[in-house]
C-alpha cells in the first residue's frame, strides 16, 4: 500500500507545484520597461516626467500588483473606488521617503494610518490602443472623473534640447528626486524593454543578488559593513556605502535583489563607486 501511495503523493505534489507555478507566471503583469537615455535622441518626440522613488505597481482592475505579480495588500478603502481600467504607475509617498514606503506596502496586514500617506501615481494605461499622447488625455479624464485624492496622474511636460533636459535633471535631483523619465508621444504600449520609455539619471544603476553580509568595524561593529553581491555576469563585488544605520542593523537578506548606483566599470568589469540604493521588493532575483 505504501509503495502505491508514495508515487501518487509525489505526483499530486508535483502537479500542485506546477499549477501554482503557472498561475504565478500568468499573474505577473506584462509591463513596458525603460532603456537609458543618451545624448542625441530627438527630445521633441518625447514627454518628460519625474522618476519617482517609489515601487512600480499595476492596478489590474481588482488588485494592486508588483512587477513580480505579488499583491500589495492595500486597505480596502484605498482601492474601492478605483476604476476597472488597468493602470500602470508607482506607489509613492514623497521624495526621499522610500524606506517608509517599503515598510508600508510590504505589510500583509495594512496599517491604515501609514497608507494614508501613500499615493498611486499613474503614468500609463496598458490596455489602451491609443498612442501615448492620447493615453495621457484618457488618464487625466478618467482620474479627474474619479476625484480620488491619492490616485494621481503623473505630471508630464516637454523639453526640446539636451541642455534643457540636463538643467532640469540637475534641478530636480538637487530637490531630492531620483531622476526623469522620457516617454515617446507617438508610441503604443509595448510590454517589453524599448526606447519608447527612457530613464534619465545623474548616475548609472543596476541590480545584483546579495550573497553575503560582511561585518562592520569601528562605529559599525556588530552591524553590516558591506554587502557581497553577484552580478548577472557571475562576477561579485562589495557594496559598502549608501546604507542607513537601520539598514546596517537589518541588512537585505541573503538571496535578495538590490539596486545599486555606480559610475562606469573597472578594467575587470566591476562597477566603480558602487553605492547601495534600495532593496527590490517588486522583483525577485530569479527575474
């Protein structure tokens, strides 16, 4: 009897895992992803907006989902009057408030008071067949009709020259913003990485997987000194700056995905002047 039951149980568990795995894959939102801006692009073809230091979120008409398909457990009052239309945007509190935002939106038991600081900043409408300029009008009309204080359309404007763009980038980052985004006015929503969406930052950034916590010294005794991380290429390096004291006491877990900023590469292909930016809660290392 045991010999018969064992393979049946294994088959059942495998089937359950396979079905659930597929369900998770199907639940992952198909999103437009940005390339990096470079000088020489015709800026007359693009809209410009602030790059918010929040977390990417998709409203699928019923739930707020992360880039990886995980549910953001917002309070019922937060989303109950949201439209049935699919919306692409960013959960955000304010500039320089990323850590507070993360502690709020990653909680499976939402804190009502904390969520009252959160806004859903909408920058696109994935299911719309319209070009981006027309989608902007549709978003504005839809959200004005809903009149929900924490459901906002991202402000969009135009620039014409690289010098003007760089001036605005300097001003907005000095004021605490993360950078700028460019969106091609005549583009349709394409769920892939492409030049219709570009990020403009004063530095480069990338992602790596945490493989070890290195102990701190001196004032960081018994705290994190640096992260040892691995790049997609397989090369590993240390990130030792950019952490708050709280992050040094509670460092990103082994196996988690982190974003870091840097300025170019060494001859060995290692990022130079790497600085911790944030842990990715909307994306897993396997992605």
